C-alpha cells in the first residue's frame, strides 16, 4: 500500500455502472497494487455490490481498512436506486459527493480524486449548471492557490499516448473558429507544466496536430495552419516550450510517431479519442491538467444499458486510480 493520504473516489451516477466497477477496482487493488482510496458516496449502495464495506469518519481511517473492506465516507442518497434508471432526486447528492471530495483534496486530507461517471440529464434536471465534472471541479478550485498555468485541460491516456484537447465537446463546424492562437498556446503551456509536475518529465516534447488534411498542404487545403497554428507554435518555442509545427494527424499516432513526443495537442474531440480508444478501448483514462488538485476518471460513461448486470469492466477505473496515485506522489515529492 502506498503511504500518505488516500485518494477520494466519488461514486458517480448511482444508477450507472459506477458502484459495481468501484467494487471490482477495490477487489483488484486491495492487496496493495495501487493507491488506497476512500469512496465518497452511499455505503448501503456499496454493500449491495457484494463487497465488504466499512463506513469511516475521515479519510485518514481508509488505509487501515482498505485491505479488508471498501472504506466509505457515507453520504446517503435520498431516493431508491434502480440500475439503468437515473433519478433526478439523487442528483443533488451526486454533486455533493464531488464537492466533498474536492474540499478534502484542497485540505490535503486526500491526495487527489478519481471520479466515476456521472449522467448529465438528471443533474441538469436538478439545476446543475456545468457541462460536466471538469468545469465543476475547475470552479470549485478557482480560489485555491496554484503556481502553474491554470487549466482545465482534458488529457486522455492510453498506453504510451497522452492526447490533450484544445477543444472538447464542440460541434465540428465550430472547431476552426475555436482553434485560436490564444487557446492553443494556453493549452500547450498547461500541458508543458503538467508533464513536468505530474509526470516527472524534465524536458517535455509536445507534438501539435494539424487541423486540415496534410497540414493544409501549404494553404491549398486550408489556411489555419499558416495563419494560426504555425505562429502559435513559434511563439511557444520562443517561451522555451518544445513543440512541433502542426503535423498531419494521420501520421501522428503510429508506434514510431508516438515515440517522438511525450504528449500531443489535438484540436478536436475525435482527433484525440479515436487513437486513444483504438490503442486501449477498455483501459483509457481521462485526466484533468492545470488544476490545484489531481483528478482522473475512467474514459467511459455511465453504462445504463449494462448497469446491474454484473458485466461492466473496471479496467479504466483501475487505470485511473493508479494514474491519480502516481500523479499525487510526484506532486508531493
């Protein structure tokens, strides 16, 4: 078992696969193969997953419990849980779990947080005003001290690939307008610092994906590379950031190409997610860079169609716990 505070693991949408993959992750990690965690959620719902559970009053109690039971900071749900059928009556508590975990991380009582998937629709129905976890956590930590360039920047990892997003859930038609020099340079600065702080890479090498086929073919297939991306990359190199000029995305992700960089900046959702999920569909991890707290999550959704059927795989959650633990250790060094 790793020393120091545990991670906080929020239960996510209770009607999804979160509770069952948490149980499977604990079974895989309880012998000490990864960081200990304390679940922020409903203890009764965790017991319903068929694993031993012990309610704790503080994260500091988790290490002594973890090898024999899932430690839970018990914040009960107000409404019954039916797998696959989310209830907006529980949405406020789901948000409270996240806020409690963030507060514990900012207080140093946990080393970081791992978030099981949430469902947006019931949260929105209950008045939640954020697009998702990332933006909510960014606001909760907005006033916390942080010496680096603030994100949030979403990074997806799979095996040796770290793909960082300049835009996230934006319609493809809007991406060219959103890919500005300011957005590219800010994202690159966050990633550069995170590679050093959270991944222990002294001299990070960043690659920049092009927007257009063949990197615009000298303007014949688009001008964004000439007008936005090349100047942004040059400005970053002037600041000491090791980053390439925009490279054709169709040649950036094979084995030999990945060996040439530590992280790649992708300009839109599928440009990053397709290679990540091709490399490791079950084990990809979502990490948020540029925040005062460590945060990772599994790279999948709530799985309402399979919730409660006992078939959900915990690979991605296990990888997220391990990555959060590694990042936390580097931050504390």
